[in-house]
């Protein structure tokens, strides 16, 4: 695996471990339904946020960077419900597939351009990025949502009277 692809794999794996740490120990009902009391406006559940994190990762690494065909309903990610075991299974599949896709990339592949048309119904703008940019965005976007999960877990802990955040991976 080329060094850049190895770095992407390493960081995506670390980031998922941190995301999972924020989800561990949550009752299934809270994983799927809980939202902070003090937040006015729209906020996602833990499960929806983690589903979106994985779905976006699949899109940017497998589809945009590696050209794999995938079916993604971005809007459905924000309505998703399930359990931690199903999230973990999907994340493991994503990371295994990502590792395979990343291992196939060459330095020349990193310069290939990925284009996407705007799809307002899915909340997507048009882009024209190199594969390298798609991969950097995959790490950036994953890290952003890990941060959201960390803050959400801190708020959940505070409401539960636990006062500390979930352990970091």
C-alpha cells in the first residue's frame, strides 16, 4: 500500500475506534432516540450520526476514490435506527473494504479526478476533486463527526449525572 493510502487507512481505523468508544455503554433506546435537552433545533441521534459517518466514509473511499459502485441514501442515514452490534459490523465491512480499495491505489491514481453533479434532494453540491482530495475529505469528515459524537456523549453523560466523557480509544 502506498504511504498516503496507508495513512488514510490508519486514521480512519483510529477514528472509528474513537467513535465506537462514544457509543459503548449507551442503552439501545438512547442510541436511537436521545437528543440533548439543552439543544434547540435539529440534532441527530447517536445512531443516525454514526450511520452517516460510515455511509459518508463508504462514499468517499469506496465510490469516489476507488470507483466501486455503491447505493447510498444519504437522507435515510439521518433517520436510521438499530443497535451497536449492527453499526460495528457495518463499520468493520467498510474498513475492510476501504483497506482493500486503498491497497489497490497507485500514486498516479491519487491525481485522477472524481466528479459529482449536484443533487439538492440528497443535500449534495457539485464537486470536482482528485482522488487524493476525496480521501483527505473522508478523514476530515469522519473526524468532524467523531467530534460531534464526543460532544453528544458529554452532554448525555451530564444529563445522566455521570459527569465524564466516554473513554477515548
